[in-house]
């Protein structure tokens, strides 16, 4: 019984270790799903920041590639158990490389979040690789370094998620406010918003745009602007 429990625990920890680098995909995915009203908005040039992203990502790709090559050689020569570090560095390298490639194509807000998620995956994997190297070398300060690395990454990630969350929420509130003001203006002009089933009406061949509807103040009947109220005509 004890051996079986130990095996289950070991397998569970292994699964968590394998899945750890992909945690940012979950947090960024929640952010994208939470604000559907703004995720398809087109970013302006200041928000895209393609040049800044390329500079940072190129640096990260170069560092992770060099570290991956060095660890691969060291592990082959010394057999020092660096498989976990190699795994995390591989994830880090490919994540940053994918983010670098995707920067050239991102245009919408959800695409910007994908690039940020890939960058976060690369950074978390790189921190994890450093901790894995220290653990493999049986360094006494490995737990301290691991705790510092986890704290620094978690604090940075949580703060940037908070900033993006606040920004997306303000954008959503601005959209809701504009829609409310437009609806109020229509009501003030005597216009009634039509349900979705009546929005796609045939175009008037003479005017080339859908007719506007007004409400009779006496009978409350809705009829196209420019025509007479049917109830008033029948009186």
C-alpha cells in the first residue's frame, strides 16, 4: 500500500513538473475569455511595440539557445542528471522562438495576449531550468534559489496580468458606455432599436438604406419614418 501511494505521488509530481511551464497559457487564456468585447480590436502602432518585442525576444532566444547547447554537452559528458533542466530550456527556447515569429503577425488584442503568454512560458521555463540545474548538482542553497525564483516570477506575472486585466476592463467599460449613449440618443430622437430579427431588412430601392422607425406618441404604434401612423389613418 505504501509503495503504491509513493508511486502515485511520484507520478503526480512528475505530471505537475511537466505541466508547470504552460501555466501562463491558462492565465492568459482566462483573460482573453473574460473580455470578448475587446479581444478582436485592432492594436494601434504604439500598442503593438513590434520593435521592442523583437529586441527582447531575440536576446532571450540567444541566451536560451546558448544555455541549451552548453547543458546538452555537459549532460552527455558528465551524466549528471540534467534532463529536467534540458526539458525546461527546450520549452523556453521554442516558446521564445514562437513568440518572435508571431510578433510579425499580431494585430488584435487576443493575438497580443498569445505573444505575452509565449513570452511568459519562456521566462517561467528558464527560471525552472536554473532551479533544476541547482537541484541536480545537489547545491545546498537550491531550495533558497528555487523559492526566490518562484517568488520573482509569480510576482512579475501576477502584476502584469493585473495591468492587462485592468486595461481590458476599462476598454470594455468604454464600449458599454458608448453603446448606452447611442441607445439613449436614439430614444431621445424617437427612434426605437429593432430586435436582431428585424435588423437585416431589405434596403429601400429608392433611398438605398433601411428605413428608420418612429413611435406614434398617441397610439404607441411603430411605423417607418416618412409614412403615416396606421392607427391615426384609420380614425
